[in-house]
C-alpha cells in the first residue's frame, strides 16, 4: 500500500495485488487476490515490479519469483528488498534491483 501510494504521488501509474482486504482500499488500482492465484501475464505491461516476500514457504516463494521473472517484459526492473536473485534472465543493477535481460 505505501509503495503504491508513494509511486502514485510522484506521478506513476500503479497497480497492486493485495491479500488483506482491509488494505485494498488504500489505493484504487489494487487487486484483491491471493498472489498464488494470479495470472501473471499482465506483468508484461509493467516497467517496474516491486515485491516483498509475500509467501513464507521457501519452495512456493521460489516458484513465485520464477513466474514473476518469466512474465516480465525485456528491460523491465524487479525491485525486491531482502532477497538476492539468482537468475540468468536478470542482471543486478543495484542491491535488490534487477533488470530483465533475456
């Protein structure tokens, strides 16, 4: 919610996915759904994707990240605090900021 609000306040068009129904009302372009049930094909429309660690189970989280990366368009960015990515499709730009290269 806070990241969406900040990005929106400085002029970006934003979309969020939120599991907690109480937080959906923080921003009008938030989708209420369990992240494990999302069709990630719409991620190809984004230039920047921000994610924290929405899934606690490590195997499910790894699958989530693989799905996110495969759904991203070329040259888009993934900002993911507290996670080190290891993917041939990404190059590290800054700590926790990655660019899709293939």
